[in-house]
């Protein structure tokens, strides 16, 4: 977009626009006064991520008129890591729509991170808009039960709290549980010190924890996130030997898990996880080679086609089909064993 009446900048360059950005997002998404986008999506809007918060300013009025943010993260499967980017906080002032502001921000963000990110991921109910940028609904998500969780349904032994209210000992135990189980078992997001320090302040998430007889935290789950994910159990964590007992306790509720855990669910419906877009070819190629023990090899990703070899046989697919072959829903039989259904919890999603 070449309209000289708009200036492209970031919140790192112009932090004075932060309040205007939040006001724009909350107005366009119809937030009520008691809720806070900045609190609910702190990983996206924290000052540590300001360099990835892109905005257009009307130079004639000094008004923030469009915003889009990107949050770089690292996901892991079987100790193999892949850099991805979550996109959110997308809003444009109503009177400025139709002037390619969103298009300009999206293209800029994708170009800025195209060299290091293998996947771009966003959550939205608008289908056609994002397909124009190469995003496709992908990933398999299940909801284990039908019961709506409320505090009155709290399982025996669990206590309600928040990340912020945990003692230092319990917070360290929870972090250990996440790294020992979630990061080892699922295809999920790695949380470093920076992410945990931000998550600790996310008070809009209700946290339920259970300790063993020695007072050590061994199971937890998360419900709610501000106005989103109401009464949904959107994250679980436990010591490795506690997974099946924990799921037996929670499976009757609306508990979100990746499609790979379908055997634990009485509800066999499978939903899309998010919109996904293929990013850097080389980064994706290396990750898939490692996670497949060399069985899957990309050798070309030109236009809308992906060419790959699987067990030395050559195949070709569209980006949309290839994303679903890998990540679901209903991944291809050949790729199913790699267990790449992403588990991006509500805590991390944008």
C-alpha cells in the first residue's frame, strides 16, 4: 500500500500508541468495559513483543487506523523444534476499511518473518478473507465431552486459583509439569522464561491444581480466558503417569485436546484448530525430516503446490491438502503415526 497519508510503524518505535491500539481492538471486537484484550492476550501485546505489533497511523489526524500483531513462538515434537508465528489483534477503523490497510499489514508481517517461521497460525471465524493470503483451516481439535464446566463441578482434590496467586514453589512445579509432560508428549508450544513471566500475570484464566500427599503439584487444568473460552477446559497438564487418571476425571467436560487423543473422547466430532499458512520451506523441510526419521522429505514448494517424497515415492499436493495431510483434521494414514495434530492451548492462542 503506497498511500502517503498513512505511516507504517510498530509499538516498539511508537509505544505512545499502545492505548489507542487497545482501544481500537476492543471497540472493533465489542469488548465490554470490565474485560481487557491486553490482559487476555498478554503474550501478543506485552512490551516484549512490541516490535511485532504493526500499525498504520493516519498522518493527517495522528490516529491509529489499523493494527495487526504477530507473536513468534517455538513448537516442539519429540524434542524437534520448529519456529512458528501466531497472528492476532487484527482491527481496522470502520471508516478506513477498503483502503488495503489490513492487506498492507498482513503482507508486511508475513514478509518480515518469512525467513525464520515455518508456519503462520491465526484464529478467526472469517474464512474467505484469510484464504487470499494462503491461510487454510487445518489441524484437528476434539472436545472430549458435552458437559459445561463450572466451579461447582470442580473435581475432588482440586483447588481454584490463578497463575498469579500460585506460590513460587507451586509455580515452579507447574512449569516443571508442563516441560516434563506437555512439551514431551504433544506437538505443542515451548514456554521459556519470558513466556512464563507473562503468563503468570494472565489473571483472566482460572487455574485448577491438585497436589499429591506430599504437597507437590502434580495435575492442573485451565478454564476461561476473559470473554473467550467460557467454561472450556483449554489446557491440561500433569506428571506423565497421571495423564490417564486426569483425563478420566475431565473427559465428560468440554475439554479441548488435539485430534491424536481421540481415543480418550466419547465425543468423536473433530474441529479445525486454526487457520494455517506454510512459511519457510527450508525450516519446515528440516523439521519434517527429523520428526519422520527421514521418511518425509520436501523437495519443492512453488506456487500453490508442495512436492514431497514419502518413503522414496514422489507425491504432489496443494498447500491446503498438505496442511491437512500433516496436521489434520483426519491426517493422511501415512502421516498419522507422526502425531502432528497441534495442541495450542487457550493460554498460548491469540
